[in-house]
C-alpha cells in the first residue's frame, strides 16, 4: 500500500513540475514566422528559378513565384530578415518588384525570354 502511495505521489510531483515548467518557459525566444506576397516581374520558368533563388536569403524558409499572377509568396523570420532585404536581392538578380526596380545592368544580362516590359 505504501508503494502505491509513493508511486502516485511521485507521478503527481512530476506532472506538477512539468506543468509549472511549461507555464514559466519563455516563449518570446521562439521565432515568429511571417508570410507575405509581393509582385515580381518575370515571364518564364527560368525567371521562376532565378526569383526563388534570389528570395531564399538567410531567414527565408520558403519562396514560391507564380508566373501567371507575378506574385511571390515568401515565408521568413522577420527578426532576421525584412521584406525589403528580400526584394532588394531579387532586384539585384534583374527582376523588378513592387517596391524596387532592377538595376539596368542586371536586367540587361537576363536571357531574352526573361525580359519583361519594365514599368516607368
């Protein structure tokens, strides 16, 4: 009988310790993730590969560009990278975004099939 009481008491102590730890654990250190869509100009599957590669900088976990809608959906950790950082890197690869225009030299180095009508 004493051993059953001891086992029940031990289980209760372990369970209360686990609950207390879970409630006191600092969840602010857990990385927040943000997903957003940005307009990126391009035409083809070569553009898709280049845009997604340029978007996958440190802090970005997912990048998917839709050539029909010209929308890049990107998932990233906003504590390590910003949307501006991602868009600047895409512009450096030769593709205009909703916020940044590609450098003319980078745009001119794109293959012919990847050249799109640039906005003014």
